[in-house]
C-alpha cells in the first residue's frame, strides 16, 4: 500500500533514466546515505552529480516496484570533487567531455564550479584548455547555471517545471531577471500560466497591487479569458473596466491610465462601433482587420460576370438524373459566374447535392479544386459525399510545430495553396484566426465557396465568422430552405426544422429515428444512458459504444453533465482489468482503451500514422479531436493516443488537455455526425437553455436520436430564441470598408 505521508530524502543524482525536455518530468536514481532510490517527478533539467532534496512519498509501481514520487524538489550544485566530475562529465556543459572534466576537477578540486562561475579565465591553467575554449566553456556554464537558477526560483512559488522551460525558451538566460522584475510575464501566450497563480508570485515579491505590470497583465488576461471562455474577439471598454477593476481591486482611474498606455504602445487596439469603444488583443484585431480587407479585395477581383450557366447545369441534371430547384441553380450559377459566395441551409435542404454540382462543373472547367472542413470527422464525411480527398483545414494548410505552441502553417502569404477553387464545409465552426490563415493561403483569383448552417452554434474558437459575413451583405448568400422528399422521411430532419422555427415537437411519437424517453431525476437519466450505451443499442442496432454512439450534454458540470456521465460510462464500458494500465491526474483516470478528446489546439504535439507501407508524420492535435488511449506508461507517466490512425504521445502535464469523451458537450460536437446520439436534457442551466443549442445537438445524429430528460425542459429550449452574444468587430469592419468603396466609386463617377 502506498504511504502518502510526506517525507524528505536527500542525495546525489547517480543516473538520469528519463528526462522530458518539454515538461521536466524525470526518472532518476538518487544516491542517498543508505540506498539507491528511484525518484520520479517534475524535477526540471537535471544532470548526474547534482545534489537534490526531494519531498514526497513512496509509492509502488506494479512493473517497477517501489519508487519515490517527488512533490517538491530543492536543487544544489554538487559539492564533492567526485560529484562535480560526474556532473561535468555527464554532458551538462557543452564542450566538456569526460577527459576535460577530469582534468578541470583534478586541477581545481571542490572549488571547480566557483572558479567556472567567478573566474572562468583561470580555466586556461588546465592542460588542453585554450583561452578560446575557456570562454566557450564559461559561456555554456552560464547558460546551464541560468536554467538551474530559474527552476529553483520558480519552484519556490510552486510554478510547474513546464512553465519554467517555456520561459527559458522565450527569454533565455535573462528569464529569471525578467520574471523577478515582472512576474506577470508568465501570463504570456508562450507560457500561459493562469493570472491567479502569477498574482501570488507578484504578491510574494511585494509588487504594489496597482502597479502598471499587474494592471496591464490583468487587462490582457480578461480579454484572453473572454476569447477562450465565451468566444469574444473584443470587449466593450466599460465591461472590460468593470471586470478588471473587480478582479484586481483597483479603481477605474488606474485602469484608464494603464489602458491608455497599452493602446499607445499598440499592445491593445480600440475599434469604435455604434459609438461604443471595443478593446481588442492584437491577434484578433489583426485577424478581423485582415479578413475584412481581404474579402473586400476578393469581392473586387471576383465581380459577377453575369454569365448564365443554365446550359451546363441542364447537362449535369441530365447526366446525374437530379433536378435542382431554383435556389440550388442560383447557387451553382453564382459559384461559376461570381465564385465568391456563402451557401447556407438546414438538414435535408440539398447542400450536399448543390456542392456536388459545383464541384462537377469546376472539374469540367479543368479547375484545381480543394475541399476542406474544420474537423477530421467533418472532412471524412465530406470525402464520402463528394468523392474528393477532403482534408481538415489544419492539414490542408500544413501545420508547422513550434515550441511556442502558436498557430503557424506552411501555406501562407509567401507559399499559396495550388488551387483555383476552395470549398469549406461546416463553416460555422471556423473561428476568426483560422479563417485569417485560410485567406492568407489562397490567391486573390481563387474562387471561394463557404458552406454552413447559420442556425448552429458558433465556433468553439473566438469569433462568429460565418454569421458576421452573412450579416454584412458583402458576400452573396444563397439560403436553401426547401426540404426534399427523401429528407422528409426522417423525423430527425423534420423535428430539427420545427425546432429552429420555434415550433414545439411531438415527443409522444416514437418514430424510427427519433425517440424521447422521460426521466425526471439525474440518477435515472445516467442509469438509462449507461444501459443504452452498454447493452440496449448494441443489441438492437449493432452499434459500437465507442465508434457509433455519442452521448451529448449541454454542460460539463452538474449531476448529469459530461464530467459525471464520463465517470459512469468509463466504469461501465471500460472498467479496470488485468493488463489495462492507467494513470490518474487530479480527479480523472486515464485507462488503456478509454475514449478521449483533445480540449485545446496543440500545434506542437507530433504524431505518426502508418498508411500501407509508408509512415507519415506531422504535428498538431486540435480542439475536439477524438481518439482512444492505446497505452499508459506508469514509469514515464506518458499516455499514447490513437486519433483515427494518428499516434500521439502525451506527457503527464499534457493530460490536462485531454478529457474522457464517452460524453461530450454539444459545443464540442460541432461539425461531427454520429450514427446514434443520446442527448441528456437534465438540469440544464438557464444560460444554456436555448434553441440553437438544441438544434445543433439534434442535427449531430445521423440515423438515431434519443433525447432523455424532462419534456418541459425541451419545450423551454425551443421557446428561447436567445443566441449566444459574441462581441466581434468583423461585421462592422466589412461594412465600413464596403461603404468606403461605394463612396469612392460615387466620387469617381461624379468626377467623370
């Protein structure tokens, strides 16, 4: 049995078995006075010969036996001559090998490290060390000492090693000095520490509560929080002031002074719409500004030729045996004559048929066509319905892994995509920064067709791109509204349209693909979902609980939210068993065989995929990607996940970005279709009780939908036509540029 009583052990690192450069997780052998102890934990960048004081507890690993799990690590440079020799010979100092290490220590003894730090020129006294080599050794020692010193400093405040490594990558040897003077730098995008954690460091360093560094970081943090949590690309200045002052305990005068400085330095931007000042982070200002400018330029380049392609449309009608309605013909004609449009419509309205007609005509005109979608599941579905090799947008643009974990692509302004036409499906899921990247990667004369359902929820990432473009009236929009006869046979399709139209649905009908099962308490809801997943649906329809059935809930928290449902479904569908390894992080167990989902974009994580005899590699696992755990290594605390053929490895700290996915939120299900959907409507908070959330959930089901919960809750959701408010400036930017062009055109005509 594990002994959880915290104890302290001290000793010298005898061997480094494993050391992750990404997050500082280590497996070492520590030589104490009495024994050689295996130690695991986040120790940072450590080398043989270093002396450690580790606080933690002993634990037993089935495979590796007893280990010491280190919670807090205090580090000291080696003091004995033998330990110093081992430290230098381990490769910790570039340019110092085993022979040089022995010669230096033989000459200076226990004073070696002090000499290297304070009198490095004396290294020339050692045989075989020239003045040039002494300078290089001193420079490398300074770097290594800076890393070690930074880790020790951050460890005092319980700052995770991964953050320290990220800080060193960004600021190098100056990292510790910069952080000591302004700890709020740790809130930067590259390090991403939460403001609350950094604020404790600031308080410990006795920075004034109203100092510029703290207030500046607080303002930026509130804007980033609004983007990450609520999808806002900007905030009204009054709202930002209120929330920031409340969090920091400052008055509005201090806020206004600091904000003015940030705007003057272009660390933030202000955009005025409807006489209200909106404050934006630079990335979002640049993205929305670029999108608006680029779309207006493309509008000029893609002017309507007014050509009538009815004859060509008639030919494909005849060859395919399909008769297109008026709106579909309009969309196809615009795709050819204008080539710059939005096609929107609900399920069963012929978006797929229209899309296939456009692609066929593009092919007949010998155009190089690319088709893409935001998620892997959406791209696979697009491939199935079009016959084209659809890719995710990230894969199409080719992600470049970066140590800063920021979005970079191979295809950009300098390396355009080789295509004459680009079609993006599920456009409602595409956020502001991703659409900016798409526009940067296509030529001005590339035809662009955006397809999506404007009644669905907006993107998980910040922005409301599809709706803003449609509402701006800058691009032509074709709305498909007719429900075709085949689709009318589906109760899922018909009820979805009733829901979006605000019409109550008859839950007493038990159609072949749409079912309602009333359960009025959370426990009975969970129990029914477990039964349906584990036995009833697999037995009745042959559905796989992993591949075909997806449980959805409007919320993560709550007695019937995804967190509670996942714990239950994990125990029912993937219980502990001999041979199944697992890791526990916080309150979550990650077990071999578990269905999991990535919670945020990670552009740095690498993956490999075997296709036939070839092995492909790439980077990037993205928000909403679903996979299965294929192994857990308890010794290195790593987890391997199979994302539909892409194999990726997660370190222990990275598990925060991975959650169980037997049940997922409706928001995270966007862009995906599942054979069977079980929708839990139980105890939905008022904030999430609205129509287009229910509509989005219903339209995720391909062949079977089961709604479980309170029928009155369903009707309340239908009645509430509230749409999630997202603060953005894109619509106004598009309209403003469009107005300026019209004004210039009028002046030009007048002069003529």
